[in-house]
C-alpha cells in the first residue's frame, strides 16, 4: 500500500532526470524512460499486493498543505484507484516501448511524458479535490508540447484544440469545486468534507453544481457533444502519446466524474441522469457511425475511443453497482486495447508505409508483408469488438446487466452500439491489412516496398498489452474483486441503486 | 462427477492441434495436413469413448464438469452432455475430418487454413457442450473468427463482402442475444442454463422480469438464434457466404455451424421461454414454412450448384424449425399431442444429424467438381459426368437421394417423422410445407440429371479420378448417410429419453 505514492515521485524524478540529461543520446534517454516506467508499474503492483479490498478510501499520506483554505496533501486509494494505477503502469511501459524510435530530443520527449504520467498517478491517488485538480492540470499541460513538437498530421491544430477543450473543462471543474468549498463554509477541499457539504445543498443548487463538475470532467472523457478534441488530438499525437491520451488521459475525466461529481451531488445527479444516459448513448452510436466512414486509419481508432468511452459514461449514468463496476472495468480494458490499436496504426504501420489512407493500405494487402502487426491488430480488433475471451467482454456484459436494471431501453441502445463497433472494427481490419484477395504481382515499376522488420520493443509492448487484455478477459475477478468492494463506500451509496452482487 | 474431464478434452483437443500449428510457423504442407487430420479425428475418438460411457436411459446431463469461474458474475465453467449434445458431437466428429480432407488437393500453404478449421471445430464443440451462458457465448462468438478468415482469405469471388456480411449479420443477432441474457442475469443472478430453464418452467422468469422485460429478452435471444440457423427472412447472409467459402469451410458452416443455431433453439429458447415461444409459435411456424417453400423454390431457380445447395440448406433447416414451432404451438393444448410431438422432435434431432452429413457431402462433391473445372460450379458447366467419373457419380447419387429423402437413406427417416408429427400437431402447416418437399425433389433431380447425365460436355471431359483424400472423405460421409437410413435406431436410442421428457412437459 505505502508503495503507491512513490509511483508519483518516481515518475517525477524520472522526468527531472531526463530533463537534466538534456541532449543525451537517445539510448540513454530510452533506457532511463523504460526504467522509470517499469519502476512505476512495479510500485503499483507492490501496492496492489499489500491491498485488502474494503469500502472507502484507505489513506496513504495526509499532511496539511495550504492552511488557509484547508488544502491537504492527502493521498488515498481504494479498489478503483488501484485498477487505474495498474492501467497507468501498463500503458506507460507500453508507451515507452512504442516510442523507442523517437530520436529527436528524446530526453525532452520522455521528460514531458513522465511529467504527464506523474499527474495521472496523482489524480488516481488524490483524496483532496484541490490536490486532484492540481495533478489534473499537470497531466494536461505536457500534452500540448508533446503533440505540437513530436506530432504528425495537423499537429498545431490538434494540440491547441485538445488543450483548449481540456482547459475549458477544468475551468468548469474548478468553478464547481470552489462552489462546493464555499458551501462547506471553507472547511477544506477533502473529498469527504466536500461531499458532506455539497450533498447537503438543496436540489436546486445541486443541479447546476453537478452540471459543472460532470460536464467539466466529461469533456476529457469524450462526453458527446464535447468529444471532438479526441479524434483530432489522438491523430495528431505521436504514437506513445496517442496511447496515453486514449489509454489513460480520457480515464482521468471518467474517474473525476465517478470520484467527484457523483458523490458530491446525489440530487443533482438524479435530475441529470436521463440526459447523461442519452448523451452517453449518442456518443456510442454517433462516434460509431462516424468511425464507419473514416478514410484515415488513425481517425477510425480515434472515433472508436469516443464510442468505447461512451460505454464507460453509460455505466456511470446507469448508476447500479454492476454498471459502475463494468464502467471501471471498461476503463481498464479500453486503456489497454486503445493502446494496442494506436500502437499498430501509429508505430507498426504508419512508420513503415508512411500512409494512413485506408485506400492506399488496401492496395498493399499488408498482412503478407507485416504478419506480426496483422496478428496483433486482429487480436486487438477482436478485443475492441467485445469478443469474449478479452477484457472488453466482461466489461460490456456488466454494463449491459447494470444498465438493464436502470433503463432497459439504454441496454438495447448499447447492444446496437456493440453491433456498430463490430461493423467499423471489421471494416477497418478488412481494409487495412487484408486488402486484395490475390497478391498483386510485383513488377519492375512497382517493386514490393521493403519494410523495416518489427523490432523487439514493439514485440514486447504488444505482448504486454495482449497478455493484459486476455488475462482480464478470462479472469475478470482479478479486477472486479477490487472494484466491487470499493462501490460499497458510503460516499457512493446515495447514488448507487440496488445491492452490490 | 468431476473425475475425468472428458468434455474439456473434446473441446480442447482440436484447439491443441491449432496451437501446435500456430507455434510452428515453418511446418510444411504435408505435415500440417496430417496434423490437422489427426487432431480433427480426436473428436471421433473421444466421441466413441462418450458413446461407450453414455447411459441412454437418462434424459439429464452426463459427464458433467462444473467449477466456479468468475465469482463476481456468478459464472461457472459448466460442461455437460445429453443425447442432443452427443448427436451433435458425433456429427462434428464426422464432418470435421471430411472438411480437413477436402482441402488436401488445394494449392498454397496449408498450415493456416488447417489451423483455422481446427479452431472452428473446437468452438462448435464448446457450443454443444457448455451449460453456462458465459462459456457458451464465448465459443459461439469465437466460431465466427476462423470462419471469417477462412472465407475472407481463401474464399472465391465476392468473398470479402460475403465474409463481412456473414459476421455483421451474426453479431447483429448475437448482440441482442447478449442483451437478452444480460436482462436475465439482472433479474435472476445466474447464467446457468439448467437454473434458468427451471425458472422458465416455473414462470418465475416472467414474474422477475415483468411481462415486457421477458418479451424483450425472448426477442433478443430469438433474433440471435434466428440469424444463425437461419430462419426466413434472416437468411440473406447465407447464400453469398456459402457461395464464396472454401469447400472445407462451407462443409463445417452448413454441417455444424447451422446446427449451433438449432441447438440454441432447443437448449435455450424453448426451455427458458416456453410461454413466450408458445405465444409466438404460430407466427414463427409461418416463417419456418415460408423458409421451406421459398428456400426450395429459390434453389429451383439457381444456375450455380453452390447457391442451389445454400438455398436447399435453408429449406432443410426449415423442417427442423417447423417441427419445433409446431410442438411449441401445441403445448398446453386440450388434445394430448404427446405422441405427435415426440415424433416431430425425434425427427428434428435426426434431421440435424442427417442434414449435417448430407449437406457436407454435397458441398464436398461440389468442391471436387470445382477443383477440376477451374473453380466453376455452374449447373451448365458439366454434363455426362456419370461416364467420365463413375465413382463420383455413385457417391453423389447417394448424397442427392439422401437429401431428397429416399427411403433407405438417412434423410427419409427424419423428414418422415417430422411430417408425421406436423400432421398430428398442425395439419395446415404440413400441407403448406408439402410444395417445398416436391420442389426439393425437382431441383435435386434436375441438378443430378444436368450434371451427371446426358452427353459429356464442359469440364466433364478429361475429369481426373478422385484422390485418396477425396475418396476417404466421401466414403466416411456416405457410410453415415446409409447407416442411419437402414438403422435409425442407432441415433434415436440416444435421444429417445430426452425426446420423451420434452414431449412430456407439453401437457400441463
């Protein structure tokens, strides 16, 4: 348990060290980056090993920080935090492995990368709303530089749009937090204090307060119709950063909704619930249809992330223990699967054939020349379609079960979303790798392009993420055993309907 | 009870073969083929052991394996086998090796298609043996993956579109099946087929889900199964897929995978939702009869052997569906119709086995023709084959006449029992389905005459003799078309107690 805060410190130390190295050789930077990522993952796993699941947050550190407004440096964890800390460790490690080929100012790249990671760990471990907000901002700022400096297609636009949306969302969150703080008479920013203060507010005030917090955090989770930053940002980002953006940064938003917005305003949530369910479904279906007609490989994956995050938001909106447990499981699952998909598209394919246009890829019939990426993409696509045996299936099944209890029509909409996800995933699979049925005979004018072989970091990263999604798919108890007890925390009881199974 | 996990072995043996092939990228074609054949025969060997240990007098599940799997979702690893499962395991045992053998003559690397066929075989077996929704659905969905790639990568013209259509239609159905089971779990907290069936019989499901909830769940499960079988008008994915798929794949698709849907009707839909199925049965019976008649008529108009056989599959599975719906419609009626119901259900199970073997044999024959005609399979591409390929003509003759239900061959007994039951339960449906029977006879005889009789023409000239692999596959399937025709008791004895128990539930 006590190892968990060190995930933040190790990532920060790694970032500082990398920054100090400045223009060191890429090999040194990579080695240090991999060591930092592995250390974070190992610390997370150590913390998990000593964890006993019980309702409510278990405090790790709690010292006063800013006395006046009662801000405390209060870190704590429960099963939900733990799942996301594990995800961050996995995604950060895989992201480094798929950024192995960053040569230009590699140390600086990885320094920003780990600054972002430290913010992510911090958000998942904060039990003080102000502290959570600070970490949240730490995770947002480096994204801009990472995308604008190391990105590809339309990177300035993508980076700026992403950061403006993120800041707009944080502004709403900050306003909400200050309101809740004032309602509590300025007693403090601790989540427990804020919950006590805000949930005592009359419903007429809780409704706008909930709106500020949920929509503010929801922007980062790809809440329809504020999702448009996600596809452009994901596409513009370098591969390792796309993996982090879709894999963990979008989870920050969903985590904020669950950890802050829902417990603070139960009455506000009750008023918003029908709208939120509708928006989540709209996101699932709309982003799915848009993904179905994209012509750029990476945009398909970008929109698929929005569609899959819609399931997370639907689970939260349904607010039954099964649905919320499924939402948290889906956060983990999508984090791993989106990482894999972006790795295949951005690193394994794009950096070898230098195109992401689906019509160009179709003509290449890549599965013959790149059998390993083809296999990885097939497995990742199956996982993304919600095939049983992979982590997405128990997550979607839990969400469907829990959603049915709240609103059967939502469950039917989500089932339609599963079909659309299958349609766009299969389409992109078929077009990207399995182009023409017969190989086009190479002629002298068009020799078959010589493609770089797949490197060991790519193999290792893909194996790591595939192992995670299959393990959780076959043994979802490993994570649900942490998540379900956490849902019995008193803070969530006013929100969750029905008994925990 | 959990002494020797023979059912796990049944499912895992083909997958072990697939894993072995997957881990040896350098394996040659010859070795791949023999390995594939050996592992596909594992089902036959284990099936023989099952047959030896099976107690036909007991209607319940045997060889049960049950272990807790996912506690948070109350999922159990639960396998079990009754007479129906056993018949379908034996069917798979026959069709899978024949499907492997059908690919032995094809040029090109053999390792991956062999591997995919083994994956498909294991998934189908898992569907026939799983008694808990989670493992059942896992195998149900996993079967799509190898089928998709087999069609996509080794299929004929139009394969890309056909494969996509096949998977999206099937997932389109099974997503709602999944939602239906999510609804069931939300109210009952169990995924176990046995427990859910008990709740269905008691009427507790209706109580717990509410009248609309249970109807929605029923509709979802029905949709998933109807696409798979397929029930008219959810059949449109089938002809393109059967036309494009490579021979071994189409043999498994029609021989085994279409039975998965029918098995789902018997294992899930009927036991869980008896009242809902009873209410919907007249409408569904009309669809099934429409499938019988229109499938046969559509087959009559085809100029391509594969498409003709595809529509004929829709027609033949229509008999199975009609039998089930007629029984469900008659359930709880005033007249005790147990005897007619037992006949219809016994015929249904026989028809599952017989159609599986016969359709696989027919598609194998088409594959043999295509291999010698540069991939063509039009009715007009051949003529007078009886003279140039007498052995093939003999085998094909058995399959054609078994398919149209000549007494003495396998098809007759099943269809006879189904019609015998239909006349007792729902005479109007039986009369309306009769034109389908006649049209079947007509298109099969027409095809038989055009391909095998008359002057030698088209690709029939210079027809190379059957290879040993082709001959072995044909002999295997032919024996299984003659044997149940002469001695149907071999199969009916396995399912008799089960069928009696089913029919016994009908009268309140």
